[in-house]
């Protein structure tokens, strides 16, 4: 089992232990992901990037983890291969933004 | 090299090839992550979860990839261990939401 | 009729003319508001505040208008008095952040 | 003085009393607006629209007020006419979505 598959397995165990999968349709997961992304942004509110990292590192770590956990729940529930998704998007971006134009 | 480290290496090569790392302070990456999370949410706008997945699967895949790419950029730039972050957050959540109370 | 009530009347005429009110439950309006807020933020992506205003003023105006239109739809649909809401929140904030502590 | 101008005057007095205007560049205001929009969305997290309104009405009112206060700060700081912005956007939307096509 790959590293990402292992993480997904742990995340799915977490929600199955609590019988939470019944609430987890993709739309409500996307709402939660958006809320967590804003909580990450809140660590940078009224601050320079540098000051935010100095002050809020512990919380930044938690919010990034929350965002990634929701991403992995969605990819798992939709039967997607996370690693492949990321590689395909990088390839698409590489065509959209050719190196020679940067 | 682990699977996630491999992905981070590919993402970092992508931005180094384009000399983009100079723009990528954590605050601006968190802003971009929040924008991509909203673009994922847009796939579900005015739709039921089921209808959105039926209609917008290709775009949903791309937006989740974008969100994950920004997460991996931030963890890489802050010198964080992505897998450990996720595991620590799951442990913290497990204490906050004990199985017996669900 | 007050100025804000006039605007709400025009907004409601706009959606009634298109028979859109049937889709406008508060949850989906809150989703759309969040998406529009991110589109406003996109005008500032990878830019200083000053450069964004110089470059994207026309779009900034449109995105703020979109956010306000969704706010007014929600207050209208929930039977709320927009002006009173704002004044009550300012009073609450004034107690939370006393002038002498600033 | 119009109703919206009166509200803007009260909001500006609030921040001037606290000497907060120095932090309020449009980019950081747009970040805050996005965070408040997500806090409104949080009132609807894991809930139907109806249940959220039943349960969280008081908080929904506060979050909408916060979003509108940030909108009015931005329009004030950029020297924009809020009412005109909204009317121009409604006119643009009316052309984009003609009544006969709905």
C-alpha cells in the first residue's frame, strides 16, 4: 500500500469509527474544505507572511492538515487516485505555462 | 524517497523551472489555496452533490489537485513533514471527538 | 422606502423576473457569497494591494457588487433589517474592542 | 446624507477611533472579507439550509453584518459609490442573463 493510500485508510477508519461517512457527501466536504482553507488564511490576517509564520506556526500546521484531510476524503469517496490527479494537473499546467515564457 | 516527497519534488521542479518561487511566500500561497478551494466549491454551486459530481467530475479533479498542490508547496516551503502533520491532526481530532460519544 | 430597501427591491425583481428564487435557499446563497468573496480575492492574487487596485479596479468593483448582492438576498430572504444588523454588529464590536485598549 | 453613506460614516468612525485604518489596505480587507464569508458558511456546515437557519440565526446575522462591513470599508477606501456599483452589476447581469432565456 502506498503512503497516500495508508493515510486515506487512517482517515477513513477515523470517520467510520464515528459513523460520520453518512454526512460526507462531496458537496458538504467541499464546503468544509473551503472553511478550513479560510481558517488557514486567518493565521495570516492583518499580518505579514513572515510575522504570521513566526506567530502562528502550530495553528498553520493544523489547518493545512485539515485541508489535506478533506482533500483525501473527497478523492477517496470519488474513487480517485490522488497521486495521478496531481501529476495530471502538473502536466496540464506545464502546457498552459511553458517554461520558455516564464 | 517517499511518495509524497516525490510529488513535492515534482511540484518544486515545476515552479523552479519557471522561477516562480520568488512570489511564493506562505501568505500568498494561503490566499491562492483559498481561491482554489472556492473554485472547487463552484463546481457544486446551485447543484445537489450528486448532480455536481455527474456534471463536473473532470473539473472537480483539477480543483482538488490545485488545492493539494498549494498544500504541498506550503508544507515544503515551511519545512514540514506532510504525513506527520496529517497523523498528528488525526490524533488530536480523535481526542476531541472520542469514538464513544459519536 | 429607504435606499437599502430600494436596492433589495431591484435585486428581488431581477431574480423574480428569471424565476430564480426557487434555487435561493440561504445555504446555497452562502456558498455563492463565499465563491464571490474568493473572486474578489483573486484580483489581489500574486500582487501587492496597490498593484491590484491599479490593474483590476473594474473587476474589483464588480466582485464587491456581487458579494453585496448576495448579502442583500440573504437578509431579504431571512426577513432581516440590513441596517440594523450592521449597527448591532458595530455596537458588539465596540464592546469587544474598547477604544481605550487600541 | 444617504442611508449607506451614514453606515459608512459610522464604520469609519469605529476604525478611526481605534486607529485601525493604517492596517486596512484593500488586499487585507479582501482577505478578511473572505474569512468572514467562510464563517457565515460555517453556520451551514453539515446542516440542511433549513436546520442551519433554525439553529444559528443569531450567528448568521452577525456574519452577514461582518461581510457587509468589510464591503463598505473597501468601497469607502476606494472612493466608490456602493449603490451605483450594485446597480451597474445588476444591469450587466441583466444583459448576461436575459429574462426570455430563463
